[in-house]
C-alpha cells in the first residue's frame, strides 16, 4: 500500500488545481520558506480526517480555504483527494485503488467521499484505524512532534505504541462499553428510585378515595347554586342588550349612506390603482419567476446531490432493516414458544383449580347435609329424652319416686358431664388457637415494620451511594484540573529552565560566550542571573536594569578583552561586559524621601553575593522604587537634582535627565530578572499539586471502596427484603387457616353451651314432672326401656355424626387452602401470558414496520433515480425561460412609472371625503363596543355553564325576588369548604391499578438492567485482557528494536524503554532512556536538538521494524541535524524505503540528494503556490528529468 496521487484545489495557498504523483521510495518536497511546502503535509492530514485546526496551523477550520491574494480572488471551497494503492489489502476495503476526498465550503458544510461515494468522517477514521496510517499516528511526523515524543505528555507517546500494537479499536470499544455501563448504572439507580416512589403512591392512593367522595358531594351543591345565579345574570344582561341593538341598526344606516359617496370616488381610484397593482404584480411576478427559476436551478442541482446521498443512506438502512427483521422474527418465534408453554401450564392450572372448586362445592354440600342430619338427630334425641322423662314421671307416681328420679338424674348427669368435658376441650383448643393467632398477627405486624425499615434503610443506602458517586465524580474532575495545571506549569518550568540553560532569548554574543565553555572564556553569566528579587519588585528592577540585564559579568578587563576577541573571530555580534573588579560604587548623597508611596532604592531591594555589591550598586543605586506613577510624580522634582531616577512597581521610569518611559509592552520586560525564583516557585507548586493528586488518589480509592461496600450492603438488604416478603406471604396463609379454625371452634363451643343449658333445664323440669306420674307403671316401664334403647342408639349415632362433621369440616378447610393456592398460581400465569402477548404484539408490529420501511426504501430509491433524471431536464428548460423573462421585465418597468403619476393625484382627492366617514364610523363603533361587550359576557356565561356544568342557559322572565348577593355568598362558602377538603384525586381508583401494574413492570426492568450490567462488566474484562497482551508484545519487540536502531545512529550509544510500575500497563507512562556514545546523561531533556531529533527518529524506525507504516511523512525533522547525522538519517530512509514510502519536506541538500523524486514548491504569483516535479535516474543521482 502506498500513496499514488494527491489532488489539491483551493486548500490554503494552492488556489488552482494541483496534482502530485508519488512513487515507491523517497519523495522530497523542497522550496523556500513560506512557499507552501508544509501545506502539502497539512492537506494529507486534513483529507485523512484531521479535525483539530491547531494541528493544521490555523485557529479556525474555515481558514484552510484559499482566501485570495493580490491577484487572485478567494474561492468558496477547499477540496483534497488522496489516491492510495491498496495492493496489499491493508485498508479494510475491497478495492485495490482507494480515493479519499474531503470538501469544505465557506458555509461550514463538509463532505467526505470514498471512491466517489459520500460517507461519514467516522468511515474515513475507521478505514485507517490500526493500520499505522492516519492523521494522529506515527505516519506523519513534524519537528514539533519530535519534542513532544521525548518531552511531551505520556499520552502522546503511548498513543504511538497503541497504534503499533493495533489496540486503538479495543480502547475505543472499551470506552464505549464504559459509557454503556455508566448509563446502565444510572438507569438502575433511576428505576429503583422510581420503584420507591411508586410504592409510596400506591399507599397514598388508598387514602384518597374517601376524600374524593366528600369533594363530589360539595361540588354537586355548588353546581346547583352557580346555575341559579347564572340564569338570573343571563336574563338581566339580555334586557339591556335588546334596545342597544335597535339603536345600532339606525346608526349603521347613516354610516352606509356616507360610505356610498366615498365608494364612488374610490372606484375611480381603485381602477387606476388596480392597473398599477397589475403592473407591479406583473413586474414582481416576472422578477419572482426569474429568481425562482434561478433558485430552482440551484435547488435541482443540490437535490441531485442530496438524492444521491439519500439513495446511499436508504440502501444502508434497507440492509439494516432486513437484519433487524430477521432478528425480530427469531425473537417472535421464541416468544410464541414461551407463550405455548405458559398456555399449557395455565390450562393445567385452570383444570386443577376447577377440580378443587367442584370438590369445594361438593364437600360444602356434604357438610351442610351431615350437619343438618346431626341437628335433626339431636332434636330427635331430645324428644325421646323428653318422652322418657314423661314416662319416668308417670312411673314415679306408681313406683318409688326416688329410684326413678335417681336413674333419670344419673342419665342426664352423665350427658351433662360429657358435654362439660367436650366444652372444656373445645375451650382449651380455642384458647390455644386464639393465642397462636394473636402471636402470628404480632409476628405479621413486626415483620411488616421490619420490612418497611429495611426498605427505608435500602433507600438511604442508595441515596448515600448517589452522594458518594457525585463526590467521586467531583474528585475526578478536580484531579483532571490539577493534572492540566501540572502540565501547564511543567511546560512553563521546562521553558524557563531551557531559557536559563541555553540563553535562547539573550543577544547572540551573550549566548555564544555563556554556553560554549570549550572556547576558554570564563564569566559569571548575565547580570540578570546574579541578582535575586521578590516577584512584586521584578518589573521595577527589570525596568531599572534595562539593557544592563544582558551585560555579561566578568572578573576583570582582560577577560572582557578576551571575550571581544572571540566575538570578532566568530562574528557573533556585540556584548557589553561588566568587569567586577574594575567597577567601584562611589557613594553619592542619596536623599531620604519621606513619602508613604516610597519603597526604597533598587540596590537595596535585591539580594546577591557580596563580591558583586559595587557592581549592583553602580547599576541600580541611582534608581528609587515607588508604589505608582502618582507617587513618582509627587517626589520627582525633589530627587531630580540629585540625579536620582524614579521607577514604579509597574516598570514606569522618570529619568533625572527628563526622559519618561511607560505604557504597555507586549513582551514581558521582567523575563530576564528572577528566572531562578520563578523556576523554584513553579517546581514548588508542581510538587504541591502532585502531592494533592496523590492524596486525592488515596481518597478516590477509599471512596470507590465505600461505594463498593454500599453496593454490597444494598444487595444484601434487597435479598433480606425479598426473604421477608416471602415470609410475610406464608404468615398470611397461616393466618387464614387459623382464622377459619377459630370460627369453627367458636361455633362448636356455642352449640355445646346451648345444649348444656338445655339439659340443665330439662333436669329441673324432670323433678316437677315426676310428682305427677302415677298410673301405668309396667306399660310405662316397657315404653321407657324401648325409648331408652332408642335414645342410646341415637346417642351413638350423634357421636358418630359429630366425628363425621369434624372430618368433613377439616376436609373443607384443606380444600379452601388448595383453592386459594391454585387461584394465586393461575392469576400469576395469566399475568405472564398477558405480558408475553404484549411482547408478541410489539415484536409483530416491529416486523411489520421494518417490512414496510424496507418496501418504502426500495420504492423511494427508484423514485429518486427517476427524479434526478427529471431534475436534469428541468435545469435546461429553466435556463431558456430566464432569458425570455429578462426581456419582458424591462418593458413592464417603463409602464409602471407612468401609472404611478396618475395614482398620486387621485389619492389626494379621496383623503378629505374619508375623514367625514371616520366620524360616523366612530359613533357606530362606540355602540358596537357596548353591544359586543354584552354579547361577550352573555356568550362567556353560556360557555362557562356549558363547559363546567353541561347546562344550556335560555331566555326567561327576570325573577325580581332572586337574591343574587346571598347566592354569591353561599357559593363562596361552598368553595371555601371545597378548599378545606384540599386537593382531590377523582381518578384515584384507576390510578391505583395503573400504579400497581407499573410496579410489576418496573421489577422486570430492574432485573433486565442487573443482567445487562453483568454482561458489560464481563465484556470490559475481555477487552482489557486482549489489549494488555497485544500492548506488552509490541512494547517488548519495539524496546529491542529501539536499542539496535539507536546504536546504529549513535556509535557506542545505549537506549532503552521502560514502563512505570502500575496496575494497568495500558495506562502506564513510557519512559525513554538514551545516552549517546561517550556521554553520560542524567535526563533525556539534556540532549541537544539534533540528538533529540535522531532519538525520536530511532524510536519511529524501531516501530517500523515491528509494524511498518505503509507511508511516512517527515516535515523538516532533519533541520537540527548536522551533515554526519543527516547522512545516517538518509541511509536509514533508504533502508526502510523497501517497505515504507517516504515523503520528506526538507531544506537539506543531502536529504534532497537521497530522494528518488523531488517536488519543488514556488510562488511565482504572490500568495499562490505552484509545483515543479523532478525525478532522478537510478544510475545518475545528480541528473534530473521532468
């Protein structure tokens, strides 16, 4: 893969269409400064998707469009096309030749194309992803990037390794997954908050029903009162309206008479005006049609482009819809299968429930039948016993009354004792059941309270988790700000340190003598470096020093003469020397100035070593530092005779000779003074910020741990809540059973008590009846025995019947429990069936929608092709019509001028007649206003009654006895009562059901979100593991290659790479260690500019050995290199050109000589770049052919 052609139109200085053909090997781009060489590099960056205007050396992206020159006009569009030969299929596209095009219009609109087809910026960026080529990769290297690779942010250095390892796509996927995970977490928190709120709403709605009923009663009474008052008001307003309408009709007649007079004159005016309007309309219409034809032509051309883009978009959408429809059909099939399974389960459940219901009915009927038989036998038993008692009484008259009475009493006593025992057993069981029921209810209340407390605690934990997350995000934001601040301060510190070490901004002579120690010249450095000054005095001291800040301090005059000789020999400019031993400060009288604004003399405000005292005093001793210009003006005349200069803290100087200096300087005048203090202050602040970052890291780690613990607590609380809800449901089932048993025992106890009281009454009655028995002893005895046998038999039957009643009652209780259980199961299955049915309907609708959208897209594609053909035909027709319309437009403009003159004369005659009509109209208007007001009030009254109470007001007699004021008071009283009721929700019952269904839906949604969160976490772990493996493999290989390549560039040199020890190698800083042969460097920042450039190139070539870039662009990276290193650089280019195509922007002749092809950039026309190409023969490197 290599670049084969670059086409530039309207980009920066390339106003005209420019083609550059590239071949394998090395292509050089040369030319004078400012001719546009780097614009070629910028155009390649731009067409590959560069979006940072700063990377294109511009403050706005619109500035890349050619903005005109002295002889050339600006253009409206910049376009760059880059042809790439994809012979090795490195680009993930099925074309051997790929043309990428980018356009930018002055309106801000952009277009991106791949092989002539419109695409997105993302498509172009994805095309170059992990190929080693792209706007942000190591395929385009500028001289400034060399410095950033070695001394810049670790992120820029790490991005190069990530591109070589091919893990950029993994990091992008991980970032997208993190965003999804964060969104899922927020959704989960939000849905749990909603669930908590819905639970509160359900409880609140229960209390609103009673309130709503009270409100409706009051509202009905208020309605009746307001309707009565409205009827009275309606009749009163109608009586006032009727005479006003009659008066209005007569006033309107007078106005119409006056209006007819005006209409006659208006007719003539309107005729002339109509003619003028016709001309104006015709003129406007012709102009409009002409403009419309022009706009339509442009619109058709734009629509053709839009339709072409729409066709491409529709084809992509069509493919996506088909894929979605297939996915939805699979989902529909799964839902239908699930619906079938649940339907079968529901049928089984319904059948079992019906069986239990049938059995319940049958057992209930049996229970009633047995109980009825039991009662009948008990009645029969009591009747027989009554007969026995009667016979016994009769026998008592014939036999011994005491024996008969004893026998009867024993029989009745045994039965009473039996009933008493049964009653006792029933009471004991009833007490047990009552106590157990009370205990269970107490457990239910306690469990309900505990459940509410758990839910409140869970809500508090969730709120606490939200607060901790917000705090954590704030700490992250603060950390980012601190890191940015550290980067800015580090850059400032490095800049100041470089200025101190290199004397970069000092005069060339000072820089030469101060930095070249090997020439045998010794000095103390510039005068500005010898003094130390507080920051608030820096501007004043700098202004006092002036050019003296750059004076080079030496020991004596011989050193100064030596320096002058070296400067002349090397032609390095002029330097002012300050011999320390030769300059003596002669103490003159310095007046003491008593003014609050005076700070002191300049030499007293600086600190320095003792040997330099005379020198500093000689330079600064005649400068008096004051607060501001007002103070300086006050004391100037006082100190001027003593030859004292006055300088303010802002750097303004009032000289004793009369010169005054002040104003604003764009350059910081205090740059030379106090640099060491600035550097130390920056280092201190950087250390403080880094300590703060480390402390915040610890706090963030603790905060993350707290958040994790809170999540664990929330999950534990949720599990406990679920367990307690299940326990509460079981308790309610037990309560149902025990309540039923308690009712049965109470009923049995009541029957036993009734029977015992009855028997006691019978015993008492027996004693009275025995006294009356006298006759028929034998017959009565026989009858008594028969009745006794019958009674005993009935007693046994009653006892058996009681056992049957108890058995049937227990069976009935079991069946009731089973019926309740199966009813609950059946209802649950029904709700699940409804949910699945809803999903099936939604899925079916989506399939239908996707099918319809697919059909619509196909139809629209055909229509768009047809429309584009019609647009082309229409453009040609409009061009012919515009020429005809232009001729007609000129003729209509002449007619319009003559008609305008006639209309102006007729307007003047009409104005006087119109004022008379206005007076009549004003009178009519006043009457109409009152009529309209009354009608409006009547209509509003009718509308309010109709809207509020659905009542229609009708005209009727006015009731003089109606008390409107009293009715109004009663209405206000009713409204106050309604206000006291407070806000009422009349739809509370319906809302209660809706909120309950919503609660169930939210529960399902929460479960789905928890499952999605788990899947996203697993995906992130897989991406991290794969990316780390690829990154470490690449790093180890590049590290080995870097050591070898560096050794070739620097004989005897050593170099290595190292990763900082962190938990995640993907975020670790990559450190570079490089030591050229024969040197011992403590830091890479101490390397010279050429050494830094060659070190960065070594690192790039080490990456090329592992993963060659298809092409590489160097923009003047050989500028800092000397001839020997340029020779090494060009040899490396030739070696690597076997696998990589090189484009080199250079001024170096040795680099030009190594090129296989040269493009010269010139500016024959000022401001417009032009290209001249030269290709060298392989045998003769010096001879060129066009």
